[in-house]
C-alpha cells in the first residue's frame, strides 16, 4: 500500500540511521528531524559522515541500520517517491562533459516527467542561477569548475523539488559565485518554502544560511541548534590566549579572575569564556602576567561555530590559517 | 501541466515552523513512463554519436578493408574450385558483421560511471532498466545505419539480393540484433568494472566469434578442429542465415537457425549485463 505523507510530517526524519563499510562506521545512530521549510546545515570536518548521510537520505546508499523518511516517504521502501520529491547536488559535480548545458537540463527535465513547455519555463527561471550566458549552448567539457558547479545545482532544481540536498555546494567556488549560490538557496527557501539540507565545512556558510545547524563528528551528531543557541553554549565573548609554558599553571592563574566563566585549554591555546569581553581582557592579562605566564598573543572575539566544535570534540573544524582567512 | 496550488496561505514559507508549506503553482515532478524514459536516454546516446565519431568510423573502414582484400585474395580461388559460387555475396555477410560487432555505447556508459553522471541518473525517477535499454536502442539505430555504407559497397560491386528489398531490411535487422547481442558483453563489463580498459578487453571476444567460423570460406571447406569449433560457434549459423537472404532466397531453415543462435547468445549476454546493472544500482 502506498503511504502518502502528511504535510505536517517533518521534511526529513531519521532514527538511529547507521552506515558501516566493513569495520568502519561512517554514520553512527544518527537522529535527525528537519522541519518543512527549514534550512538545516550539517557541519563537520572531512570524513565526519556528512556525505554518507546525504547519500543515504537521497537513496543512493542503503543504510545498514535505522530508518528515515524524506518528504514523508521511507527511503528504503519508497525510494521512487523520495526521488520525485528531492533535488540533489553532490559534492563532486555529476555532469556529462559531451552534452551542452542546455541539453543536460532538458534531459533532466524529461526524466522528471516535465513537458517541453514546463522545461522551457524552468530553464527561463534557472538561467539567472546558472548565469553562464551563451555558454549554456556549449559543451559542458569546456566549462570552468565554477560554471560546472552552478549547472549541477541548476540540474538539481529543474523539477522544483520539495527537499533539496546540497553536499558542500560552494566548495571550489570563487567568493562571487559562492554569494550567488547563497542568495539562490535563501530565495528557494523563502519564496518556495523549499526545505534544504546542506552539508558544509565552511563555518560562515552554516552561520549565514542555516536556521539550525547539526554538528557531526565521527559519524555522530554531537550538537544541534540554531547558530545563536550553539554559540551561546560557549559564553558571550571569548578571549583566546596563546601562551608559552605550562597551560595548567595558566588555567590556575585565571581561576577566580573577574568575568571569567570557563577556561578550556587546547595545547598552548586557552579559550576563556567571559561574560563581558572588554571588561575582562585587562584582568586576564594581569593575572597571567602575575603568574609569570608568557603570553604570545591575546585576542577578544565573539564565539564561532568552530569554538562550539572545539569544545565538543577537542579539535578545530578548520585549521587556524583557514579560520583566520575566513574571519579576516 | 501538473500544478499544485496554495495549501495554506497563512503559513510563512521558509520559517521552518512545521506548518504546512505554501507551495505556489509550480512545475512538479512525476514519473515519465517507461517509453519516455527509454526515448530520453536513447536520444542522449544518439546525440553523442556525431561527437564520438571515432567510435563508429573505424569499424566501417575495417569492414570495407576486409571486404575488398578478401575478395581480391579469395574470389578466384573459391570460385575456381566451387562451381557456381558467388564469393562477393558470400563475403558480404562477414563484412557487415565485422562492421557492426562491438559497436555500442558501453564505453560511454563506463565514462558516466566514472564521472558521476550515472549517479545523477540514479537520483532521478528514471527506471533503472531504461538507462541500459535506452543505450541499446541507440545501438540498434547506429548499427542499422552502419550497415548501409557496407551494403552500398556490396551493391556497387554488383551483389544482388534474392529476397529483394525485404531481404535487405531483414539482413540489416539481423545484423543490428547481433550487434546489440554482442554489445551486451561490453555493457556487462562496463557495469561490473566501471573501467574503460576492461570494456576495451571485450573486443577479445570479437576474434573467436568472427574468425573461428566460416568467415572466409564455406563451412564444408573447413576441416579438422576449425570445422568442429565452427559447428559450436553461433556466428556460423548467423552468417549462413544472412547469406541465404542474398544467395538463396527465403530459406526458413537457415533463418531459423540464425534466430536460435542469436537468441542463445542474447540470453547469455543480456543475462550478464542486467545482472551487472542490478549489482551496480544495488545501494551498497
């Protein structure tokens, strides 16, 4: 019997979703509930299980445990219904270099049962997203990486899916193209109510786009919430101190200092959560000086999702250079 | 056009509040139907042919070459020793099979697997079998077209068909079906391995099929082990069926054996390639 979904069901729901490859557990008992019309960001480093999760939810890969529904349809028992209701842009662009962009989009539309008129209508609507002018008539093999990625996204949208999966949609794009994709993601969500699950390694992307963020590490969902909620876990402000010498001694020196709520040590870097940053920097610097701790640098900033990730997993999501570049 | 109208105009889309989503009248996906799926995939394959001429021109040139060289080498010898024998008509079937055997989009399919486009197709509601059948429909069309220049050369050399125009069409159909049957091996290897080099190796099957048989002289002129092997080679019966159309007329016994030989190889090659397709699309 065909089960038809109710519009009150979540757009994506997973219970104990699991995927193993031999001895390796890529996704481990993942629970997820994404509401209709929501942009949900799955944030985690390479190898965290984000892409495997997406491949299971979009029916390319069978789970080895648990269950999930997408657009109200079971991914294991109703994969065809799932496919009719989703659009997917995977991490690696999936295009045929010998077709022209136009041929590929038309073919994609036909496979989703669209009439010629409907395909024409969608092509007209998607042209601004693809934004490659006459190149749409050229073979895809001649496109740059950015053009290919935008075309790949357009191919995922030809049939106006209810749920859109974007697996690292802006990896490899220049800043302008990245901004254009962000605008399109927002537009699809705001104007059409499209539910969007995006995976990303970019903190800024998750922060900017997602209504809620799920942080994954080693196949497990370690935290979930709005970006604001997640960052609030860390404190109002952060003072980052790079020190020389014994980190434990430095932590002891900060014990009881005015405004300090918590101190996390990661090697020679201390992350000090404070209620009011500008008022706490001075006392922190003095306390460390009095304890004869060498301070290489001291930075005041607001918490980022990387700080949340660091607190939860003990590792940075991005290396410091990338982080600095991103927030520069 | 299927359009969905407003379900609940009060709900703000994009709010992620769990309320019914307002969906404006928009294009919505629906199953395309088996025939349309096949036609769409076949259309893509056929569009690719002119962009991939290196896959179809060499087989025709090889067919031309062997046709002309074999006639030059063996025509006098065979016609001198076999009374009433027409070597040109005899050799035409061999030339056509040389031209169409191994012509397929299997190589393109393996490229799709490698560059991820195969996965893009799997993400659509297209019937999985249509991905393969669509390519095969294109193969039949291409093989049929490739027969035409070879037959054109045959007619230029003065060959006549005892079965007339219908016989020519039957000849093309049988040759194209053989091409499709042989292509099944290439698709099986493409889907099983996802490796272009492995697909090329399917060409090795070409030699025993096409040469351990009555390709150059009639079966009764073969002797010893080659005669025995030719007796087991289905292409022997295929060649005899094709030759009968040009040389004899509607010889149903020869055509029946050709159809049976074709069916046996078809069952094997298609069994292999659809098993490989099932394995490839299984969500491993």
